[in-house]
C-alpha cells in the first residue's frame, strides 16, 4: 500500500478524481434543486436529469472507448475536464439570459466527457501501476466513490443553500479546471498500438471481437449485464420496501441509502486489505450469492433493524464485486484494448439497469413487491452459477490479447 501511494501516476489521478467528485456532487445537487424549484417539482423534469446522465453511455461509450485507445490518454483526460469546465461556463451564461432548460445541456456534455476520460484513466493505471498494486488501487477508488456517496449530497446541498445556482456551477467549473491542471503532472505517454493505423470503425469492431473471443471477458460482460438488470429492478423499488414492508415514511429511504454507502465504504477498505489473498473468481461468485440472499431477506423482512442490516451488508458485497471486476478489467485486458473493452461492456450494465427500472413498476403492479425482488435474487443466483465455468487466467488472456493485437495489425497491413 505504501508503494502505491508513492506512485506518482496513482496519486495524481486520485487527487484529480477527488476534485472531480466534489464538483460533480455540487453540480448534481444544485441542478436537482434548481430544476425542482423552476419546474414546480415536475417529476418528468427531475427524472430527465437522470436519463440525460445515462443516455450518453449508450451513444458515446463505444466511440469514447475506441478513441481513448487511439488518443494520448493524458491529453484525453485533460481535454475532458476542460470540456466540462467550458460547458458549465456556457450554461451559467445561458441561465443568466433566462434559459433555465440549458441545465440539461450541462449534464449531457459532462456525461459525454466522462465517456472519454474514464477509459483513458484506466489506460494510465494499466501502464503505470504494477499488477500487485492494481487491487489496492481499484479498492481505494471504490472507497473514494463510497465516501462521496455519503458526503456528496451534503456538500452539494450546502453549496446550493448557501450561495445558489451560479456560485455552485462556477465552483464546479473551477474544480474541473484545477483538476485539468493537476493532470499536467502525468507522464507523457507514448503512442499506443492502435494509433499506428486503421479506421475508427475497424477499431470498434476489433474491440467487439476481442471481447467475443475471450471467455473471461464474455463472462464479465454477462456479469455486468445481470448486475445491471437486478440493480435496476431493486433500486427503482427500494422506496416501497420502506413504505410497504416497514410502514415508514418515504423520507426514511435516505437513511437506508446511507447504510448502503457506509457498507460500500467498509467493503472497499476490507477489499484493499484482503483481496490479494483471495481468489478473485470465488469472490465474484460468493459476492453474487451474498447479494442475492440479502436482497431476498430485505424484501421479506418487516423489521427495521433486519432490513437496515441487509442494506449495510449489500453495500459490503457490492464493493467487493465492483472492485474485483474492476481489477480483472485492468489485469486481463491488453493495454491497447482497454478503452474499447470498457466501451463494449459498460453499456450492458447501464442498458440492463434501465430495462430493469422501466420493467419493475409494471411488473410489481401485475404481481407483488416480494415477487419482483425474488426475481432479482434468482437472476443473481443464476449469474453466480454461470460464473463457475469462467476461467480467470490472466496469463492466458494476456497472451490471447497479444496474439489478437498481432493478428489485427497484420490485417491492417494486408488491407
């Protein structure tokens, strides 16, 4: 762990990500409250904010991943932050002119920028962090996200209540600009293999082929998709567990969400300490089974403390799952394909999460809350069963990646 904090690249990315997280939560809460006040608490306008955050993942993640493999990762990350800064400044001006609907544009542009900068950050990790430190690096990143899940809404709410929409957005723009300046410290990367030739479309196709030919990556894709489907079902109906099963007010959901975030924080800490000693494959399988059981117990419980405990343990299990999957994504994928693999697999989780969210309400009306949660639990159990047959051999996958890269370059030469 000491060696990881002494790694210049990791420390730089960590500081940059922390500033970006603060800025994102200030933006999220400021825009949420501003849209609610301006639209008269219109639920369509409020839900549109979430939809706009998810939509660019479908449209730009594949393209962003491919371009991240072709472009210099350092410059891509800096450009993404500067683009977010500029978009917010434009929005501040448009709001000043009375065009409040422009807030959706700010969210959309920031979401697009993240689809380019996130895979570039993964490439920097792959290139500059030793394999023995990857698990700890992913764990720390996960723990940081969990911390902001707890304190982010508080910080964002404080900014909006104290200073209003304009200072909040300007603060976010300033944080992203400072983050871009900090990223200048990163070492200048050499050109990647994909920068030597080939069209963007051919690189995207190569990314799909790369995932398709590797059982471990196919397994990760299916795992991501099933997690997204189950999470979409569960997250959209959590409030009914509080109101219908526990007979509490809907506002009480915030405390259960806080327990979930606290569990993820603790899970991230535990994972950073113990993950290297554990078998990653069995962590995924065990995590899925554990998640499935906590989901079932949560919906069957009519006792506040039991439900609260399940939410806390769910957070711990999800932290382990996300960290080990992220670790495999970095370790098992050849550097030249990290962006495209990320752009191929990530939309599956978000897409199925949206499908689960849309389907959960009508299905609950047709059946019951308990039935829907048990369906999500069964999905997780079936996913765990399927993961038993996946071979997580990093050496084998890395060799396959090298062979595929060689074949792809030969095909470009022949064409």
